[in-house]
């Protein structure tokens, strides 16, 4: 098996959210696009990342799928900038898959924004993307 680059497995042009959009808008985007994290942008640049876990912790609920209550109003209107993880760890599109996996494991995270040489966001790579890749390889092996 040859070297695999992040670019080959990443999801290009990921769904993003602006820093001043609300937690409620982030939750809606995550639900609509079935994603667990959103890169946060400010002035067209990557400013951070907000995850479903960030939202759940803020709400004090184990799942964002639980019914909303009136006490949720305060956090739903917060800008995502207030709950995002700033200075997010990134990976380059031409880094190897091995380095991406190492970074995910060492930092105990489940996804990485992918940036080009100028630092512009070009994709997202998640542990799910990696697992899907290896599942396809295993399925091909079984077929032979």
C-alpha cells in the first residue's frame, strides 16, 4: 500500500459557521448536514472549531437531540465564538494519513480542519473518514 495523503480522504469545502452566528444556528447546521463539528470562520479565516460536544456541555445535556426547554434560551443565542475551541490544531492537505492519525490519537480529538499552504481551510478529516477508508480496503480484500 502506497502513501495516502490527507487530501485523498478529507471532505472538501466543509460546512462552516461564522464566529458571530449563534449556538442555535450551529446546532441546526450540525443536524441538517449530519456533522459533529463545524470550523468557525472570522473574516474568511479559520478562527476555531465548535463541536456537538461543546454544545451539549453548554446545555448540560447528554444529547442535543433531547427536547429544548425554556432554560435553553440563554445559551442558544450565544455566538459560537464564545464556546468554540480557538487556536485549533490543523493538518495540511498533503500531509500523510499516518501523520493525521498520529495527531488525532496524540491529541485525543476526532477531527481536524485541513488547510492549504496559505492556511486557508480546504477540508475536514475525521476519524469516521479514516474508518470508512479502511473498511473499503477490508471489503475489497474480502472480495478477492
